[in-house]
C-alpha cells in the first residue's frame, strides 16, 4: 500500500513540475507587447535596417487602430509643383495597386503654402484613413496635427527625411541621409575644383531640410579653406525662385565659380540664370534625382546631383506604412540609398524610365549595360 502511495505522489510531483515550467513559455509573447524587435525585422528593399529615433520621438506601431482588411492611406507631400514628390507618389501608387491598398495624394500647389497643407491634414483626419505618409516644409506647424493623428490610432510615416526627433512622436521615418548625401557631393565638388573655389549657396525655405542639406556641403568645405563661401541666399525650393536668387547671386558676386543648392529645382532655375548672364562657366550642384535635373545633367546644363531615387523611396515608405499597420515595424528611420550622378553615369538612370516620374523626354541608352 505504501508503495502505491509513493508512486501516486511521485506522479503528482512530475505533473506539477511540468505545469510549472510550461507557464513562462506561454506568458512570453504577452511580455513582448506583440512588437517585433529591430533585430528580427527585414527592411523592404532597397531600404536599410531601421535606426532608432531619438528618445521620446517614437510612437509605437502596436498602438495603431488598424484591424485588418483593405487599408486606406493618404500621401501628403508639401506641394504638387514638385515632380520629385510626384515621383514618390508614383512609387506609392504603383505598389498600392499590387498590394490592394487604397491610396490618395493630397497637397497644396505651392511648397510655401504651409497653411494650406495644415488645412488638408485637418481634413484627412476626418476621412477615416489608416495611415498618413507625410512630408512637410514646417515640422513645427504640422506637429500638433500629427499628434492628433497618432493619438487617434492613425500611423504616421514621415517620408523624404531622416529627422530623428520630429517635434512629436511618429511611427516611422523613411528617406535618405540628407547631410551625408550633400557632404558626399561637397567632397566631390572639392575634388573637381582642386580644393579652391569661390562658392555661392542657394538654400531652400528655412527649416530642417534646408539646414541639413546645406549643412552637408558646409561640413565638407570646412576642412578646405580654399573653398570660400562668398554668399548664401534663400529660395522657395522651386525653379522660379532659384532663377531669381541665382541672378542676384552672380550679379552681386561675379567672382563665384561654384554654386551648391538644396534641391534640383533650384539648380534648374540657377542654370537658366547662369545661361542668361553668359556664365555657363559656373559649376552647379543639386540634390534630388529629379527627371528634369537628370536630363539637364545629361545635356551639360549643370554638373551633378545627389540622386535620392524618389520612386523607390515611395515604395519603401508604403511598405513601411503597411508593416506598421500590421504591427511588425519596430519603428525608427529606414534609410534609402543615394548616389552622386554626373555626366559619366546619368544615362544609366535615365535609361530606366520605369524608375522615374515623369518619364524622360526621350529614350536613353544605358552606358554600363
């Protein structure tokens, strides 16, 4: 009888031990909050692995309100006047068709119409969207509306940026390293000039984007005293103000030999001004990878740009937005690639119209293929 009792007690002990060890394994998923870790996340190509935002700048994708089904996503660039943002939108739209996602673009015509963009964001907050892919020229003005969106469970992905500390927490950031890109081009310009040149600067509207892009050039020039910045003027990011600023720049400072700009539209306008003044000798550097800018470089109208592949950036942004809605994006900044493009390699990009918006005005043959 005693042996039977001992056997029963032993079996009970084994059963209790098994139940005790199983409990932590069942609880483990709940402890993670359902969020994927950065180490386990594979970024959508050609994006790189996400880099953490500054403390307090990250909104959790686990808190978004999307519960499945057909997602509705608003793409909100700062203006429709820039083909660059149309290219990002084309990347978003083409991929959305493949994924079965509803997307729409809403933006003011002018990049300086900050009030107009804020009104549109307010409208979108009433349209039952699941996510907003946003780019703005005024982060401070947009921040209260972004906070409303995030608090309402709408995922907000900032695109065409690398800002690590948007004024209010956001779910993700997608874009190229602006300062790193123009630093790389600044070093290229130094090499082309032999380290000695009188330099003019054409900025964008005051704000994070202009500060970072112009800052990259200035960081490069800082170690080369021969690269003397003679004057710096603001623009409104577009061709018209780039043209006017370049006219003023060269007329007031005819000794300028090199001009660096915050985007390709400024460079396009600057090149037209230089031509009108008979100053085709001035070397102009841009930033974006806009189709018209690439064609200008191919035609020899100006020198080089930082190609930021906007069409592909749009596709990465949409993939990140969907990953966030599906609660598998760990947060952070997903970097997209850049490359310096000049006359030696520009046709290798123009010969792939499927990756450009709008398409080039003519057919180009790939040089290296």
